[in-house]
C-alpha cells in the first residue's frame, strides 16, 4: 500500500479500479493485488481517501454483484441480507420488515436519502466505527457473518466478527458476503436507543436491548452498548441481573444498579468527556428497557 499523501487536498489519490463479475473473481483480485481494498457503498471509504488517511493501490468494487445484494429467508428461518444490500433496499424489503422489523426501522432512519441509496449494511459492519448503527443491534439479535476468502467460506458470530474499534476478523483477502439473523421467538421484544450530536450525525451513546419475556418473566436478555471503546460491547453482568426477573417497572432500576458495577471503557473526544459518554450510555440502556416495557403494555 502506498504511503498516505501529505497535506489536506480532498482529492482522491491514484488507484486502480477493479470491477469483478463474480464473488470468486473479487476474492482473486484481493489475493493477487497487494494493498487492494473492497469498495461497496463507499460512504466512508471515499472520504477516508480524500482525507489522505489511507492509500490503497486498488479498489475492488463489489457493489453490483447480485449474489451480495440478496435478501431472502434461509431454510432454518434465518433472514439472510447480502453485505452489499443498501440501507434503502433493507428498509423497503417486506421480508425484512416482517422477519426483523427493528433492522428495517434502523435502515429507514439512517442519515439521509443519498446515503441510504448508496451505503450498505455490510460496509457499516466492516468499518465497525464505534458510532455506527448496525453493529450493536445485530449483536443483540445474535447475527452471524458469512465470509468468503481464498480458503472458502466461514461463518462467525458477532462476538468473533467484531474484534475492536474500527476492526473486524476479516483478513485483507476476505469479503463479507452476507449477514444471517436467526428468527425471533414470538416473545422477543427489541429496542434501540441512542444519543446523537445531531439528527444525522455521530452518536455519543447507543444501547440495543432484546428481552425474551414469557408469562411476565425475562427468560433471556441481550444488552449491547455502542459508541464505547471496542464496541459493540455485550453487557453480560446486566443480562444476568435481568434474567429471571419480573418484567415490570423495577427492571430498569435493576439494570442501572448493575450498570454501575460494569466496566465500560469510554474516551474523551471533541464532543464530550468519557464520564459524560458513560452516563449517556447508562441512560440509553434505561430508555431502551422502558421502551420494551411500553411495548408490552400496548400488546
């Protein structure tokens, strides 16, 4: 990979543009081209190139590969979303809105129409920016990530796919090809809450919560924090605290008490202090739980 250019020019560096005709050809291009990067929607990558933060020798454009844009149910009932499916495509597809309405709702509310028409769900996950929308929600939904590379395909769960801030388990010659979301049980309730700098800007804090509730008792809990160090972060201690409890107004209070004893690493940045970010994460957890309880009162 060529060294980044000096200075701020906002002009794209020179690179080879490669458009494969199949997934197999795309993987071969990555193997054969040192310093190549995958281009899907390009909503982040193009800006990174303009800011001289990276200088790949080539871009392998997978955006038009039909096998990466599929949305379909799998034989086991899981929802399969191709990595190159755009936010607009995910938001409008009736299969998604029926099987995983929280995924469709998140895609529909992302940024603006231009980004939704070009940005991809796979790119959102592969970047794994701590402020990104989908990683915490997909982790709460127990999503699996199907990957293709020179050695064939492999499937990772969220805990193994997301490896840290701006990092995933993908190797330079691998491509995320699909996200597989297991079917939800009938007693599952999901909520996602966030605090953002602006309506379409970076998040200060995120929380995605899934509770399975049977006869008024929480039988399973998934709580995931976003916009924190190494996000998405499963809040296992809070999950344990909530499991087995009655799904009533005491639930958020129990979660807040457990949150205070949970180690979550936050950082200072230009938007807020680490302490403020952690407090806002706590509030998003409370609000998500309150939303889930409200869902039950409306049902």
